[in-house]
C-alpha cells in the first residue's frame, strides 16, 4: 500500500462527495444548500488540484485539467454567492440559489470524471 | 520535454501550497464560528464566510487593514491571533521552499539544459560538435571561430565551460557542462541535428573518445567523426567500427620528425599546409642525421624509434624502466643528470629528444644537454600548455605539443578534405619541387601560414562561375585569380590542386581551363579567400574580373558600384 495513493484517492473522492452533498436537493431552495458545504467542497477541490501538480504522464495531465475545471466552477459559484449576499444584498433568492447550485453541478460533473479516471487508472495498474 | 522546469516547480511546491490551503480553510471556517460583538457591546452573529475570507486574506499577507467590517469581540481576537501565527508560518514555508528550489543545483541544471536545448534547436547554419574543450579543444574552437564556422561544445568540467562563455567568440557558441559519453547528452547537443557536420572527440579520456566515436557511428552514421587516440589498442578499436579519422599525436609527431630528417623540404611544406591558418610561420627545422639520444622510452619513445630508424638515425635510449634493453642500446636513468648523458655518449651525438611525460624533466634534460654540448639539436616534448613560457624561454630546436598537433590535423581535415589527396600526391615529388612550392607559399601571406580552403564550382558555392561555365564561357584559372577591387592586381593565391570527377590535377598552370563542377584547393590569406569567393559567386563581380566591364544588375546597383569603385569607371572595355 502506498500512502501517497491513499491520500490522493481520498481527496479526489472527498471532493466529489462534498460537491455532491452541496448539489443534492431542490435546486431553488436555499435551506437545502448550505454555504459551508460549498466552502468545504472548494477547499478540498483545491487540495486535490495541488496533489495532481507535477505528474508528467498523460493521465496526470487529464487529472489536473478536470480538477482545474471543478475549481473554476466552484470559485464561480462562491463568487455568485458572495455577490448576491454581500454586494447586491438580494440574498439567496430562488434565482441566485439555482445559479449557485447549477455551477456546483458543473463542478460535480468534472469531479465525477476525475473519479472515473482514478478508477480507470487503478484498473490499468499492473502492480 | 521543454517545460520540465515548470513541472519541477509544481512538484516541489505541492507541499507548501496544500499547507496554505489547509491553513486558510481552518482560519476562515473558524472565524465564521466565533461570535462577534456590535457597537453597543451586545453579542452579534459571527462573520460570514465572505467577510472571514476577506479578513484572513489581508491578514495572512500581512497587509492588515484593521478589524473590518466592525470591531471584533475578544473571542474573535483570540482566534485571529492564532490565525496570524498560523498563516505567517504557512507563507514563510512556501516562500522558503521556492527560494530553496531556485538555488537548487538540480533545478538550475534543468534550466541550463533547457536553455542549451533551445539554442541547439535554433541553430540555422552548419555546425561542428566538439566534445572536450581542454587545451586541444580550445585551440580548435578558436581557429574554427576565426574561420567563421559555428560549433557546439560539450565539456565535463564546469569551469572550462564558464571560460568558454567568457571568451569572445564571433559565432554564437552553445556550451554545456556534461559528460559526452552519454548518448542522450550527445543527442541533446545536436548529434542528430540536420545541420551537424562532424563530431570531434578530443577529450583527454581515451575511453570517452571511444564511447563518443561509437555513439556517433550508431546514432548518426552519415556524419564523419574525428577522434583522438593515444594507445594503439584504442586506435585499432576505433578503426574497427569505421571511425573516419583517428589522430594519434605521438605517432604523427614521430612521423614528422622522421620526415624532417629524411626530406626536410617536404616536411616544411606539410608543416605550412597543415599549420593553423594565419599563424606565424614555423621556424624551419633541419634535424641532422647521425646518432641521437632518446630520453624516455614509453609509447612516444617507441613510436619515435620506429620512425627515426628508417630515416637513418641511430638511437641511444635513456629510460628509468629499461624494459627491453637488447636493441637499441639502453641506459638506465632519467637523462636529467650530466653523468647519464655522458654515459649515453652525448659528445658524439647529433641530437637529443627529451620525450618523457614530465615537462619539468624534459626541460631539465634539454638544458643539461645543451650546456654539455651547445651544438646539439634538441627536440622537446611539451605536455601541458601552462608550461608555454618555460618552453618558449628555452627555445628548443623543435618542440612537440600534442594538443597543437591534434588541433591542426582536425582543422585541416574539417575545413579542406581535398588536402589529404594533395598530401598523398606530395609523397611522389622530390625535394626541389617541395622547396619551390614552399618559397611560393611563403610569399602569399607575408610571414604567416596561408589558409587552405576548397571551393567547388557548383550552384551553391560559386553561382556566378557555374552559370558562366554552363553558358559555354571559357575561363582560364589565371583569369579568376585577380583582385576583385582592382583587376590589374593579381590575387595572392596559389591553386594547389583541382579535382575534376576522379582526375586530380596537381598545381594547375594559369592557362588551365576550368569546367563546371571542378573542385579547387587553394592557399591564400583569409582576405584573399573572401575576395575570390565573392568573385566566383557574384556574376557581376566575375564579369568585372574577367573583362573589366562593370555590368550592373540594376540602376541602383550601378550607382552603388560607381561610388564604391572610383578607379574602375563603368563602360570600360
């Protein structure tokens, strides 16, 4: 067992699960999508991205790019939330909530791709 | 891969960046949990995630705007104090890691290799790959640079590479401190580059030269490789897989010395032709026949014996080892003491060779010998160029410098492949013929050795002459050997050889009619070379040299030529 692989897999799966936790629920209802879950998903996704730095293989490159997509989507969701709550002051209306959640939905898709690549990589592993 | 340095940075920075993200996460989340206080001192809800992130961002980067949006409660201050220390540690760790990475030997090496690779890829003109830049390599570099050839240098010693960077070469010279024995280093240095002309393996290490030669043979069989070898076994090994030229400086010098005794004029001619271009002419050497003393009977000594004995020289050997004492007669010792020299019969000897591998001993032998007998012909072997001042001060009759011999031969082979054919023809000529040619060559470039160069009358090298010849124009050799700035002056150049298909014409006369595709071997100064090259390449210049009339390509060109050449007005018949 390789500790590096454990940590790597842990963060990738955790990023996907946290993302899923935030995403699940009626898209318009703010009480089903807590901002802490979004924050946690973003932090774990960033860590997962950094863990993928410096891998020069083809699969490593795709890993990194899916992670970057997830980060980008989550950061966009976080900015949308911050603008709605603190800048314009409209609060978590159904429109704002649905746009934040759908952005995180995009990130969820990227995270799922990451997990699939992880699984494929593991299946291909010969040792 | 080109951006390997970038990947290295990413890989090394993984730890610090993750630490930073975790620290930020803990600080921000913590700050959103600690209750605040409002202006009247009543408990207020904690900061929102956005405000917490904003606060931590400016605090962590030590910008410090104060407590925004409202003054903090003591509980918040307690948490922020903790956060401040945490983030400072995180940032310091990242910055220190980055600085350490920039100073890292491996990282800098990656950057250097990347830069070197980029420079090699951008090389547009043909270049030579020189492996080993010691005394020999450096001499080759400087000469190639003066002749205007580009080259790439691989050298194991980093200090020497730095010296190359400091030397002011005209051409752009990529140099890398790396072991040329590794095939991937050779590939990196452009072994398989389309413009690589030849590889020179001139390191001090026999095994390295061998490894380079075989790597070139296998990785790029199309280009010639020139290798230096000191021992016969390595030379035989190199020859076995088809190394194009193997240079053994000891064998070459022994051959020269034998030649200098047997036929001095021919030796002088070869010396002039193979000398580095535009260097002072070597002094004429006239070693006498008779009995000689040879100090040091190692590899060099053995080669000398095999070449000198047929030339009619009897040898008495002085060697501390005294391995095979039967013949020639051997005396045990170094030859640095007068006793040993007397024992070897210095009074009746004609010459002495100080040929050990120790420069100080060689000088000591030479000085002692010339004190005992001032009329003695002294040959010294100089092993290191750092001892140049000592050997110059002693001024022996003949000094053998291995590095110089290798460099001369490399340059001669690389720049003029026709020279080998000429030297072959030379063997059949007598002494008076050689003597006459020496006198002629000496006059070419007052007191300096002429540059030897070849030009082929084809579309690439001599466009003007080629077109004229293809149009059926009759051009005699003497017609083109005129000064391009003033055709009444003859160009100081000598045509040594013309190759037409398989035929070789030695010293063609001025009336010789040229044909397209002829390959000419010429001896002249470097400026005369540029002059003649322009004449043969540019149709207008050629026209002027042949007929004196200035046909111009265009009106502007005509104006330009008129102002540039007042002595030869346009329209002259």
